[in-house]
């Protein structure tokens, strides 16, 4: 029924031509009824065009290179009033006057539209201002060379509805204060997908995006390139500055060449739910000078502080990011964070930790990650003793792998990682492991997407065998007993882990509480804290060979096969008497002892 109504409405929609039937776009809009299309021919037309309250219509140009709608006075090129629904297609919006180009308190959609050269002087939102009650959807559009106090391309006011930017380019925006491309001060959702935000600049916060109070922020498949927030004292977040949003999810995205005084790419505070997955941070830079104390500094790529809930950063790459102080890659203060499957290579801190500074918090986990070639005081620093997880690899980090609580166990690798191609060039580096790398198939409780055991680093995992839980211990010798000194996350059915922290030697499968003591091998086979208990040594007086058995105190002389399978000898206990009568008993016990040794 709904489809029939829409089809009927489309069939009945009228087409109003400008300048064919109507001299101006506004005259055509005034004459239109709901569902009509105003088709604007090639040429330049002057606004403002006001789409009145509750009107539903489309304005379609002949192409962005052909049809231009220029703003008139400070009212802009197009004004969408409350409850109106307007779609702009295939045209360019621009201005040679002070003021916004687009203003909406209704529902505005842009499809294949260029918004460029708009100057709002001291106002927010030169390209598009989304007022209270308004929404914006931009698809396959471009925003360029817009200038404003904040939100040069798009400013979203408190009380506005959802804003979606898909498959679009936002470039060369200039904001005096915040949001070189986008400023969001409302509580509505913001979605950015398949888009590029590049060469934007904000004087203070968020070279590309500045936001606060948003309910949900989703960034998927997008690139943030060479955005700046350079103020030498207050600049924060070269790409993104966010305070108090309920949720930020960043998936499959790329942050490169962003620069700020604090946090080269992302500066995030007091977020309820933060997830960063399959995302690359390369060549971002924080210029904050060094200052003493755990609360000072910033991350060359990411700064996170005071999260409400736990943050998750997984399957991501941090490559050749830099910070003058804090940490070359991630600076985490007062925030519980789980980091899994990271590749952290070539990051530099002038005065700080090359990879991660995680002081000032009590719950930080780093699992299944490669940390290599960092420069700084050390690779990482943390306050809590459970900071480092398992199956991590460390290689050629200056000043050692870490400072602070770090106790590498048998599940940590210190061999060369053997990556495909390591350079300082973001475009040519290939940081996945070679076929012979020790990072390959190194994690027993996860699978890669091809079904093999998971690799260490950003390109491994993604397919857990089951839901991972705490309370497991590494069981590398697969004897069913875990190493109490190597707690790991595991799950039922996973190899290499056990719920029993009872193994006293996890490198030998013949040592566990399930085994019997083997006389003479020097091992505590049954993990009872004693070696060769209840065993007695017997010496071949002819060769000096020591033989072992149990519970015998007499010297024995008899055939060699009583001890070793042939010949004759005279044997004596190191502290006992002699006796022929024990030969048959020794024959039996010797064979039983050898059977135990062969298990």
C-alpha cells in the first residue's frame, strides 16, 4: 500500500522549469505543490530561495558544473523552514557575500551537490546551518573552502535532529574556533560513512570535527587527512575533538597527517562507549611540549581520558605517529581500556613513552599485539599490575619493552616480527606478517578469517572460537593444567588454555598433578613440590652408573637385566646393606620404572 502511494505521488509530481516557465527559482517554488520537482537549467541564479513550512519538493540542477545557486544577502542561497522537506540535487551552492549558504530547520537532503566559497564571518555553519528541529542528509556531495566561526562546512545546533554525511568530501574548511569541517553541539546522532575530511583547520578544537553531547557518533569507512587544530596552548584533536557524547564507534577508517597541540588525531573525553576497530593511524602528531606528571601530555595519535565505561580498541594500526610529550601512539588517563590485536610500529615520543602511556588508571589490558621500533623513555608505562595481557610481541623498542608493571611470560614473543615491508611512508609500508613470521598462528584460542589460528597484530583474530572470558591460564604443553603465572582470557573448547592453574612446568607435558613421579629424571613429575620422593638410588660398582627404584634399602648383586636388561653386576645402595634375595623384586620394579619413564 505504501509503495502504491509513493508511486502514485511520483507519477502525479509536476515539473516546473527555470527559467523556461518561471524566471526565478523562488517563483517556481512558490507555484509548486508537494512532491513537485523544480528543474533549474544551466546558469547562475541568485537566492535566497525559501522553502516554506511543511512544503515537500525537489530542486534539481543540470549538474554541479553547470547550475549554480548563489546566496543573496545574509539569508543565504536556500532556507528550509520548519517541517518542510527539501531535496537539492546536481547543483552548486555558493556565495560572494557574508552569511550562510544553506539554513534548515526542516529536513534537508543534498545529493551530488557542491557547497563552496561560503563565508559566515563570526557565525557557525557557513556551508549548512542545521537549526533546532532540522535534519541533514548529504550524499555524494562536496564541501570546500567555507569559512565560519565554527563548523565551517556544517554546524549542528542544540535541538537539531540526525545528520548523515555519506560518500562525500569535506575539504579546506576554516573555523576560527572549533570544527574545521563539522561542529556538533546537539544531542542527535551523527553518521559519517565513506567520506573524506581533509585539509580542514580549527583555531581551537577539532581540526575536522568538534562535538559534544551527541547521542551516537558512527564513523565508518572514512578518511581524515591533514586536518589541523594548531593553537599552541588550547588546540585539541587534529581530526576529532569529542566531549561527553554517549557513544563513538569508529570502524574501517584512516587517520593520517593530522596535527594538534594535544592529540594528533583523536581527543576524546567522558564518552560512555568508545570503540575503534580496523582503523589506521599514521603520521599524526601532537605538538604539546613536555611537562612532568602523569596527567600531562598527549597522544601522537589518540588521547582518551575519563571514560564512563570501558573503551575497546582492536585490530588497528598505529604507525609513525609522534608526540613531543605523553605517548607516541596512545595516551590513556583515567579510562579503562582493552586493546587487542594492535600493530604499533615506529611511533616516537620526544619526552614520553613511544607507544602507550596508561598511567592514572587501574584497568588496562593489552592483548595479542605487536609493539616494535618505538622511541622514547620506553615502549609503554602503566600503573596497574594487570596492564599487560598475553600473546604480545615486543621488538627493538628503545629503553626496553616497558616501564612499570610488566612481567613477560612464556606467551610473549621477543623474536623478529618479520613484517612484509616496514618504512616510515604511510603509503608504502606493509605491516602484515610474512608467512614465516613468529606472529603467524601464534594465538591458540582464536581463528583468523581463513580459519587458521590467529596471528598476533592488527591483521589477526576477528573470529573467536567462542566468547572469551577471564579465569583461564596458559596451557602450552596441552596437559590439561595451566600455568598459574600466566592468566589469559579463554573459553570452552579452545586449545592452549585451562581453568586449572596447577601446572608446575608448562613446558613439559609429562609434568602435572596427573602424572606419577619418575625416579631419577630430576623433575617434580606430579607437582607435589618434591623431586624423586620415595625413590632409592643404586650404584653399579663396576661402572658407576646410578639406577633407581623405590622402597629398597639392601645392597643387591645380580644379573644386569635386573636393572638394565642384561649382563651381571654388583649394585649397592648408597647407604644400605647387601642381599641376594632382592634380585627378583628389582627386576619387576626396574621394568615398571622404565615403563613410567617411557610415558
